[in-house]
């Protein structure tokens, strides 16, 4: 047993290691174990009583020195323009130390009275004892603006890039942060009203040329507040990691596991293997292995890596970059199941019967070695009888058994009837410079379904195991749609000539029947989209409310711990439940489980929104050179202010403003999701085929403006065409409109009065709208 350190040695350690000052850190540094910890605790209490140390929570520090991270209040600039700051918590007996705030070029503007969290460096200077670098501003959450700066004689203006923003911001001359005309900037509100009645902002960061191709995802990152820089301590912690060995693990290196991912995959966190079950009690059955990178071995509770991963919640994927949850040393190296390299994993072995039902499973913490890194397309070609050099040797012993096990699992899936939406996935192809080369739709291959089905089975197994062992976890929850959304879906289905039965407990098989009826028709995509929109959003919760969409009672995310914090929590739960080590769930993990679930649900929604906005901007940039061209599409949304159209060629969504639909007033029916012309009686509804002209494409906002040319093959007169002074044309309301009793009455009143509203009344009606 190591000797107890002297008081002087303890004090020297704390000075030299200001970030490792807990009793546990000190004990580890001096090799103090077992009963000797009691003596160390007594020694630390003595130092505290003598005034040499001050205890803050579980850490000790010298009370005559500022901690390495300190809360400061910034003072007014001195005569030389330097900013000094006052530490808000000083407990020493000597005079309060003086702190110089040293800004970096990229730091936001800091002024008198601001409170900041600063990283302290002790210096020997005549005017001050410490220098502070900004970590973040605290107690300060002004409205943020992301936009394009336009320089004026005195300061300038910011035009926000948000589609819905309808006002500019004035920037005073002293608050431009050196921004140049036309630059993309991030700013914050300085006052609610300033020059010319515009709100006033001050620029806090310059983001460069907004038209640069690679600025598209950068806009989304800043607009949605996604952390994209790892703190130095997190990178340093990741860089110190070494590959896990075999100690305490099962040796799974003889299993012929393979990874199957997109051709452009940035990481490989899951591997699969299957073979026929040799148990005579399970004739025709299969054994499926799913091995997942053991991220929990490297990202342990309470570490800097853990705190940063929880903050991010998940990785965010853009066409030109990924903002990862973990540094590349882990996500691209130690936690990526590269071909031929031993990697730590947590694997689940599942037994399926001949019908594809999972009849048993077990979890294993092991060391594996992938025999091949494959992509979906080459595996599909191999299964279709055209293997390449890499897949050929694996076809009989690895790929065909995987496919046989999938076909069995697919039969069980068919009986379970999870929601079977068929929505094409867009793929934006970029050049090396970040310019859009093409917009394609990904093919839905059997190999995609194979991997998805095995991942679902593994996730179910994780949820069932932790529930059975009463281990805390976060479930993936998807609740059934609300009655209001179902009613709206029924209206849309009925307007399209389909039926979603009423008066029964809704199951996914009822929705699948609707989707099946629409399959192959011109309305299939619209019905799929409307069904998707009627669903509630999935989220994370410590309580199990089931997964409606997958038709599963228990479901937890286990298969992607590189890119989802939820999966890391589940891995820790499995480690704790099986007694595999000390890197399982910590007391803090368990205590904060509800808050963690809520937080990572929010970060997931944030990433989805950022990814969607980025896609819109890339599509707008791609189409900006085709303004004036005509496109075919289908009406995908109806609103009071206009009609949304999804273009066939790219899947991009554009808006036809209500003012350009025609030279008449349109009645909006929210329930039927229709617009009805007051003069013509024309009904515009979901799913109708249209031909439009692209009138505007704004890459910086992602907005597309369209002009309606044809609807269901009938030409539409432009909105500025001369109005006919003859008797208005009467058309019978469409099928969707017939379902709205209120509009029927209006139509009846118009028919009996012999005409629509007068010209002056139409002007008043438009003005009210």
C-alpha cells in the first residue's frame, strides 16, 4: 500500500493539477486505496480547517487562488480600451485579484456588465494577476439573428435568412464586428427599436460568403445552435484512448461478422452474421448475431467525453459534412468496426424459429473482427447472382445465410404489420467544391430491409432484457395518432377516393390497408405523405408506452451508440444488468434519466430540422439556374396563404402564393384542405396534378416560389389577366368540397342570388385576408 502523502505534497498536486482536485483524483494520484482513504479524508479536512484548502462540492482548491474556470463580471473599458473583469466569488483573505479579459477574434462582442464563464490563466504582470478567455456568456440569452449584412454609411442592416422573417435589423456603426458587405453574419438583438423604427442588433460572428456552396450546412449549424467544435479537453481525452483488449471479454473474433452500410458511410457501428440453427428442437430456425461497437468502454460516466456527447445528443448529417456526437478518434477509429481490425463490441445472439419469431436471445461483451466492410449495392448484386470479387467468396457462407434469416424474419414482420410507408429518399450529390451536381432518389433494396429488420430485432432484445432485469433505460416511444389527426387523414383519404374505417381501435394494419389501396395510383405518394404527417413524433422516455409505428410493445435504441446518446445509455444499462464492469450506469445517469430523455428528444428534433433546412437550401441552389422553367408536380399542402407543390423531378417543395392562383377570391376550408374560387367554383385540393413555372429560388433561405400554369390538365389564366365582365362561370364543387357543409351552404346562397360577390366586396374580402 502506498504511503499517505504529506500536506505539502497534496497542496503541490492541487496547484499543478487544478482540474483534478476531488478526493478521488488525489487518492488515485498518490495510490491511496482501501482503508487508507479514511486517513486521506482526515488529512484533507485538516488542510481545510487550517485554511489551506476550500471545499467546493467534491473538489478542493487553494482559497487564495481563482479556480481554473471562474464566473466573472466584465467592467467598463479603461482608458486604454482594455476590458477587466471582477470575479464574482472570491473567498480569499487577500485583495481580490485583477483579471484581464483577452478576447479572441471569433468571440462575440462583450461589454460592461456582461457575465461570462472564463478560463483562467495565472500571469505575472504589473496590472493584473490573471487573464481570462471566454468559455461562454451566462445569464444572457438575447434573440439571435442569422442573416446577410448590407453595409450602409453608418453601420448597416441585416436581412434574416429565415423564410418567415419579414423585417430587417439595423446595425449601428460600432456594432458591425468588422463585417463586410454581403457577408453572412450571426447577430443578437441589442434593443427592440432603433433607427427608422427597426430593431437594433449587434454582430457577434462573421460566417463568410453566404453564396459559397459549403456555407449551406454552416448556416443550418449556426441557425439551430448545433455544437460543431469539440472543446480541447474532450479532444485530449479522446486522443488518450487506447484500443480495448480481450481482458474481461468473450473472444468473438472467429465469427464471420460483416458490416453492410451505404457506400459513403462515415462510420461502421454494427456488424451482422447468421446461420441455420443446429438445435433439433428448432427445425428451420436461424441464429442471428448483431454486434455493436462498445462505445461505453471509452465514453464513461462523468468524463468530458460523456458530458459533450450528452450535450450534442446525436450526430447531425448533412450532404457535405457530419457534425458527430463523438470526436473522430472514437467515431472514425476506435469505435468503428473496420475490416480486419479487433474491436470491442456488445453483441446479441438471437434465435428465430421457422416463422421468423424471436424465441430467445442473449447478450455478450466481446472482442470481434469484421471480415469485410460491404455496401448495400454490392451485397444486393451478389444476392441477385452477380457478385463482385469481394462478395463472391462470402456468398455461400455469409451472405446467403443472412438473406435466408431475413426472409424468415420478414414473415413474422408481415404478421405483425408495422406501418409500411413507401416514401422515396432523396440523395443530393455534390461536387468537391460543394456544388449540387444532381438530385436523385435512393433505391429501396432488399439489403436495406435486411439490415433494418435485424437492427429492430436487436433493439427489441435490448429493451426486453433491461425491462426483465428491472434496469433503468430510455425507451424509444411512439404513441398512436391523435383523434384529430386521424379525422384529417380520413378526410384526405375520402377526398382521394379511399377509405380509412372509423369506429374501431386503430391498428397499423388499418393504415397499411389504406396505403395498399393507394399503391400504384397517382395519389400513392400523397397518401403516404399524409399518413406520415398524421403520426405523432417518436421520442425517448424512461417509461414504456410502446411503439405504435413498429407495432411493438417494447423498443429501445441499442444499435447506434456512435451517433445516438440514447443507445449509449442502453449499453450502460446492459453492462450494469450483466455485471460486466464499472462503466455501466452511474447514479447520476439514473437520477437524471428523465431529463436526459427529454434533452435528447429535443436534440434529435433540432438535427432533423437542420437537415431538412439544409436540403431545402441545396435544392433551391440547384434550381436557381432554372428560374423560368416549367415543372410538373402535385399539390402537397393547402394553406390560407397559398398552395404547396412537390415537384416530381427533385421532390422539392415550392409555394404558389394565393395572390397568384387567379383573379378571384378563394375560400379556404381547413377541414377539407381545399381552396374554392368564389367566381369559378374551382376547387383546389390535395393530390391534384399541376404544371408550374419556377418564378423565384432563394438559396440562402431555401425558398421556392411558383406560378400556377395548369391544374389537372386545365390551363389557368394568370392572376393579372383582365377580369371578365360577363356572368361568372359556375362549376360544381369537387368531391372534397361536398364534404364541407358550410361551403355547400355558401355555394347554395350564391346560386340563388345569381352571382358572386360584387367587385367592391371582393376587394374588401381580399384586404381582410
